[in-house]
């Protein structure tokens, strides 16, 4: 069967009555926030109405305060830890109590611009007030002092769970009781490709602390022993702010646009302050201590996705990306391959993720580097052609890693094979 057809088959197999599980193997038996957004880009290639449904079901899980959770549990979640009965979060008790990168407005805009169909456009525009409420929540809950940079309170919120960028801040969190025996993920994916036991103990201890305060918006930021102004999360948010401004203009919501424009300016300025001139890289900041986290993770390249003038302003950033690529076979490793912490097979400590590649491809094109974007696009397609729809890939060997028959990899394959502009 042709690979595109196989990608469609993956998305059909992973379809669960209106939402798509990241993989049908049992590793992630629920709806994940940014997985659904990226998956919608692939669904749009062969079934645009279904792509809209993917986003609508995600926003059905929005909390009253505006947060859209990282996970929406639906159906049998017994193969996942921590599942709904551990989280005990949200109005229905069927979600996690934290969020994930706010990529949705960017995807909604993209689908809107590529759908001539008025009924689809109307349904996408109906999501705009929900997007606005989520962005508003993000600033209120995660930037209470108005710095322009929002903070994550759990590594899971970054989507890049075990990136070396979080090592020190996570080590400072009490581990709590060991949960190694409760973990389910290592039953589905090799343990040396997943976060470690000490990391998991801390991940769960954070969940318990948040659960103890009932996930209250006005408490979490202050009580969390982990608080980081993640450069990747902020860059994705900033791009989404711009795309939301576009959607608010289409919706004729002038008041909403004025509000987002203020946030957009503040975050744009704050991202520039994360530039580290000596190292020539964008870094996250530990928001508890104020210390710059001098660890070059892929999030530090994402300002390219947020700002079309970044490459011209900071040419060293793109040189840095190019030097990473010289050290691997397949673009783009999720962490600087020259650093000691680089692990080419372990989750976000080195492997290639096609969703990160897509953001960089888009950003490099906007920044006048279509040549480099094309190189990353070709590598992304080649990885799937050699190794299938794996969750992530070894940047040195191209080996498939993590879960298999993965929705967002299939979606990115469909999207990137069609998207040659
Ligand atoms: C997991 O369970 O590994 C997820 O990355 C959390 O979002």
C-alpha cells in the first residue's frame, strides 16, 4: 500500500468516535491536547470535516476557567498511569489538571485558510471565543505578574517532558513515594526510550500537590515547586497569539483583538530578552529562582516559528541549527547533539519528532530560509519511508522509537508530503 494510504489507515485505526488516540497500542488511551491539534492537520488532507471535529471535541473538554487540559480521558483509561482516577481533575473528573502548548489557534487558522467550504469555515470561527478564553487563562494563571512570559508548572505542560532543560528544576522537586511499579508506559515502549523512574516519581508528586489544592487557578502558580518560563512554550503561544489575532479580525471581535494584541506585544518583547548573546541561543528561565537555564533544547529554536524576523536579527541561531544538523544523519535532534546530556534514543533528550520539525519548517520558510526548511522536510519524509509512523526517531540511525503507528507522525507525513510551498 502507498505510504500516504498507510498514513490514512493509521489515523482511521486511531479514530475513536470524534477524537484520535495518539496510538492504538494502549500507550496513550485518551485525547491529548497538542496531539489532536497536529493530528487535525493530517486529517484535513483527506477528511476536512473530521479535522474540525477533532478540534471541537478537544474544546468540549475546556474548563470553565478557560484552560484546555493536556489530557481528556474518554472510555477505558486503565492502561495509562496517571489516569482519571489519579488526577481527579476538572468539572467532570475526566481530564488531567494541567495544559499543553497552545498550538490550536495556529491549526485553526491554517484549516480556515485552506478550506473554501463555508460550513467548515463557520465551525472553525465558532471556536474563536474558546481560543480567546484559553489564551486569556494562560496569561492570568501563568503570568500573574505580567512579565510577558508564561510559566509551565509541570514538565508535561511543555510537551517535551524529559528534556535536559528541565533536569535541574525537576531535581529540586521532592520525589515523593516511588511509582515505578504503577507505571504502564514502559509496558508499551522500551524503558531506555522513556523518562526515568526518578523523573516519574517527581512528575507524580507534582500531580498530587496540584490535586491537593483542587487545581485552583489562583493557587497552582504559587504552590508549584516547579515553575519554568519555557522558551518553546512561549514561542508556540506567541505564534498562536498572532494567528488568533487573524481569527479575531475575521470574527470582527475588536475587543478580543485589542486584548490579544497587548499580550502579543508583551510576549514578543519578552522572548527577545531570552536571547543569550554569549551562547547565541534562546534559553528558558527557571521562574522560581530567576536563573537562566543554559541548556540548548529544541524549544530554543522555536522563536523561528514565532517571529519572521528572528533569523535576520540573530543569524547565529540558524547557524546553531545548521551545526546540530552536521552532527546527525536526520534533522532535527531535540537537544544539542554535542552536549553530554544528549541521548539519541530517549524521548525528548535527543530523538527527532516530526511535529517539532513541522514548526521549524514553517518558521524557516517565514524567516527566508526555504532551503533549510526543505532539508528538514525531506528528512522528515525519509524517516517515515524508512522506519514507519513511529512516535519519534533516532537522529543518528533513523531507527523508530517509542510508540508505533502514531497519529501525529502519520498526520505530519500527510501534511508535509502535500506541503511543498
Ligand atoms: C506521557 O504520559 O508520557 C505524556 O507525555 C504526558 O503528556
